[in-house]
C-alpha cells in the first residue's frame, strides 16, 4: 500500500482535519439536497447511509439525543469519501484520534480510537507488517480487498481508514458494542439448538463475501464475531480477519531458509489453548509426540539466547538428549515449507488460485464446525488441558459426541458438525454447501423442543472463564515479569506439577503468583473470573504454553517500544528517511545508543544480577551490531534485524549460571560468541 502523504505534506492538513465539522461536511457536499420530513425535521437525501435525520436542537440549543447517531453516520460518509485515497501515514493517527489501549482481558493488538472532533468511537486493530517485499504486497492487496468488501457487506465489520508506516498497518474499523457470542449466550437463562443453528447460519453468511472473493480467515474462533449493538436483534459481524497469521505464513513462504517456521507460527493465538482448539489441522502447529522438557527440575533457555535475525524456534528450547529427534522433526518441517512454497509459486505463476483458496477456505469451515460443536455442548471438540494434547487430537481428527451432553442434540446437527470436521480439507463442505445443509436450512426444526441440558451453560461458562484467565494473565505478566522472573515462575510451576503433566489449576496458578510476590495478579484472577464466573469445576492452565505466550508478548512489547523511540530519535536528528525506510547506517548507531530512553529500555531487559553498568551497555551493543554487519558485508541495518539482534545480545545476560549444565553445545557456543563480542 502506498502512502498518500509524506510527513512534510501531511502535517499541514492536520488542523484542517481537526476543524472539519459536521456542518462543514454537509455544506461542502452540494450534490446533497435537504428536505423536510412530515415531523418537521430536516432530512439529508443523496447520502446512501444517512437514513436518519440531521441533528435537531431543543429550544435551549442543546443537541437532541439523535446527535450521536448522526455524527456516526456523517463520520462514515467522511471516511467513505476519503477511502478512495491510499492509506495515510501512521504519525497522523494520534493527531486525529485519541487512542486508548485495550483492557488486559482483550486482545493486545486492538485498541479504542475516539475522534477528537466528532467523538465518534472506532475500533483500532494494529498489525506488524511482514518483512519480505512480496509478503508486503500480499498484505496490501488483502487489506484493499477487505476495505472494498466491508463497504458492500453488512455481515463484515466496516474498515473506514488505514494508517501505516514501515512497521505497522493500522485498521480503523466499525466499533461493535453488542458483545461476544459467549456473553450473549451466558446472559440467557436457557439456550436451544435452534438458536445455535441461527448463530452458525449468521457466521456462515459472514464468510460468504470473503470466500466468494477468494479470501479466507484461517483460524476463526467465537471471538472473531461481535454483535453490532446491545439490541436484541443486532446483526452478528465478522470483526477479525486473521491478518497476524497470514503475515507470518506469507513471510515464511517467501523465506524458505532463514525465515520464520511455517508450521510453528509464533503468534500468541497458538499458545492460548482456548483459541488453538478451533484451528484446522492444515494450519495448526504439528503435534509433538513427546513434550520437550529437560531433566527433572531443569529450566530450559529462551529462544532469543540462540536467535538469528529472525526469532525462530519455540520459546523454551530442547535439551541435548533430544537432538536427533529434533533433527528429524526439522527435516519434516523443511519439507512442509518447500511444499508450501511450491504451491504458492504455482499460484503466482499460473494465476489459478481455485485449489489453493479452496484449501484455506476449508480451514474456515473446520473452524465453524468446531464453533458449532461448542454451541451445542458447551466445549470445543478437541479440547484438553494441555496444548500438545489438543494438537494431537486436532491432527487425528477424531470427533466424538459424548453422552450425556449430546443425547438431546439432533442427528442433523451431528451430521453438520461431522461434515465440517472432516480430516481432509478437500472433503469438507464449501460455505455455500454448508448453508444448504438441512440443519441450517430448517434451523434445527427436527431437534427436541426446549432448552439444552443444564450442562451446556456450565460447560460454556467454564470454557469462557478459562479463555479469559489465559488472556488476562498473559497480558498482565508480559508487563510485570522480567526475564529472570520467568525462570522462577517455571521452577515454581514444576514444583507444584508433581506428575509433570505440564498443566495445573487456576488455583495453583494463584498460589505460584502469590509466592513470587504478584499477589495483586492473584487477587485480580479471583475478583474478575473465579468469583464472577462461579462454577463447581476448575479451570486448567497449560503453564508451558502460558510462558510461551508471555514471552511472545514481551518480545512484541520490546519491538514496539524500540520502534517508537527509533522513530523519535530519527525524527529529532533530522533522519526522517531512516524513519520511513526502517533502516539505519552502521555509522549512525551512536544516534540511537546515546539516547537515555533506549538505553533504559535495554537495561530493563537485562537482569540486575548481571552487574552490567548503564554507561557501558550502549558501546557493547554497538560492537555486537557492527560485528554482525561486518560479517555480512553490509553498511546499514534494517530495524527488524536490529531489534532481533538486540534481543539476542540482551539474552546473553539472562541465562542463570545454574542452567548452563542443561544447555546444548550449540547454545553454549552461541553464548560464548556473544560474550566475546560484549
């Protein structure tokens, strides 16, 4: 996506945009005509979405209650008029909108944006761009297609504006305030199979415009949908487009070697087991027959201790005894990457995307089948307390309709679910075939009358509570844990997990957090979830997957903060081209490492026990980066490579001495090399 304005040309329009009022917009659109309704209120004709009247005022001059709705409509018209432009520079986003960060129980890539002039509320979704040039083009094309599609479909959330810079694409979208599917159902006293069929039908209808335009999501979950408003008959909309997973896969395909692992995407959603449970086998990470743990009591080393420019492998590394098994595993993954790359290459060269798109559209049907399963019994089809067990069940594809939970569910519903969850993507229904299925067509009219079993609400409440705890704890601890805290956390977890299952209860999690001095987090878990969602059963937490999720969030937070200050330093030093291109010459490294905020950010990542002085850390890291560039014969470093290299250098300080005995020779060699540089 090209940028419509350079920083120098876009800033001059800020004041005009901020002063642009509703009255100004109406006055400037001369093709619109004003007429009077029977009630005497003025009505704007010629605006396709402005069905409601213009703002009316009371005798005192105060705006009427409908003003907020009209501002929303006018803001939509303004955004529509501007949607013909390409995306705007991300630096203007904060000038036009007050961006408010998400709550801790919400996805970290989302935020709320309030227009500074009209006070219209939007939902802001921000994504890191891929690194490869071809992958960036694919992302650009995908977002442009979504913008056009969303303007024509009422079942897909509308994308009003796009802001971007070198690192990010920010999508300003319609704000759906009606809550999630979970919340709507749990507000009810009872729920019927007919209502489940209706919800699934609306989800299928939301997918139709995507699949008809050769687009797909990839890993739908119940949280991918929101109700537009809190009214009883508000439409259900698709609000998530699977962009983060696509970015990873596109980059992996473009970089067959030296890039991210195609089959082991480092997206937080694949380490949240309540989201992973809805992923199709062709897109899910591979099942590992044996959990990769070290000797009893051993703590394994974070990935960045042996990372290259790309942050690859899993967050908790393999010990030496499993080297041979790992080599075979990596050989299999390399074959998967090569096959995927060949498939993508054929798509580009032959301009025949039918089979390719069918494969990934079928992944959406699988996910909807898993969601339908959840909406009929209260838990997803392949759920388990352990991430690895879930992956094993997904790849086996064994679906069972366990009594008594399914004894009151119709055979048509079971047939629909089974047709969606076929192991082979080529055997599944298309979205149009799913809409023609008898269970959807007749809205479960053959099902037993009355509410489903009481166990449905209990199961759903328990599953939803577990998903909220996972998300909340990962977001909270990502900001509170230092890297050495993660080692202490893992030790404590393994002390409690006597049977080495890799998971424990939410109550156990509270005890671990309290013992580590995070009693406020422990109490928040009780106050927000355990007391609010009262349930006789326990929520189980895979603490290894939780650590992976925390680590990935910490890495993302580090990159975001570093990028923010990278932009600031380049701008203040009149190096705006570096800010736009995302590159910095090796000779200009002192510009960064003289900045106290950047040094403080790096010092925060280094344990206090390392004994590193702030005065010397900048020069040490510069030496490491210069050596890295000299070995590759380059004179400038790209920001993504810079961030990854800094994480690698930082993590050379984070491995406790008592863990060296559990590290492989390759890991020790990597740390020796880094230590020499430092």
